[in-house]
């Protein structure tokens, strides 16, 4: 109960700081076509939706990272961009400067995710269940790699930028899926 109240008050405090910061910058603050105000709005929306869906997932017994991933899909071009493209482009415009700012924040977020995963990993537990951990880790890398490679091999040529380089595309898809699965699995078990 105390933890839930502290979490909610911290979340409300962060929202208050975000509102104060956005009002201080104002909607007119732009540098080279990029708006710091819009960057703060983007960060606020991403945190609010990600945190909300993360807590919802925890209530149904799933890791919070699942809700955060769902939030990214919902706010991206797949869902919001398909259902309401004007709102998606208003929140996440396609100009280079604005994209560079949010990409920098996103890369910092990935760095923090990996840092937190490493800090919260219990090495005593890993040693205790070493054989099972190695087999699960190997499977967690091999299966996504095989699925990504198979996807690249069976992908229609019309969807590939260079159909003559199918092997390279297949290896890239397999590697991308296996690397991202490791981060998600590690984060899920660290919690």
C-alpha cells in the first residue's frame, strides 16, 4: 500500500514538473525547426502511456515491460498512425531535427534499460540455476534468430529493398530479433 502511494505521488510529481517545464518553454521555443516544447510533450506522452500500460500489465501478472512495448506500438505508425495519422504526425513530426531529439532520448533510454538490467540481475541466482539459465538463454537467442532468418528467406521480393541480397537481409532480421529478445527477457526476469 505504501509503495503504491509512493509510486503514484512520484508519478504525479513527474507530471507536475513536466507541466511546469512545458509552460516555461512555451509553444514558441523552436531552434532550427525543432521544438523543445514538443520534445517535452512527446516525452510526457510516452512516459504517461508507457507507465499506465506497464502498471496495467503488472496487475494482470505480466512484466511491466510488456505494457511499455504495447504503448510504443499503440503510439507509433502501426496503430495511431493508421487510425489517426494527423494526430500521430502532430505528436511525432517527421522533420529531421525533431526526430533527432527524440531519437537521442530513446538511445539514452535503451542505455538505462541495459544498465538497470545489469544492476538488478542476481548473480547468486544465476549460479544456482546455471545449467537451466544457459539452456534458456541459448534457446532465447537461437529461436528468435531462426524465426528472423526464416522470415527473411520467405519474405516476398517486393517487400525487400534489394532482393538480390536476401541472405544479408535474413541474417540482419535474425540478429535483430535475437538481440532484442535478450534485453526483454533479462528485464522481465530482473524484476
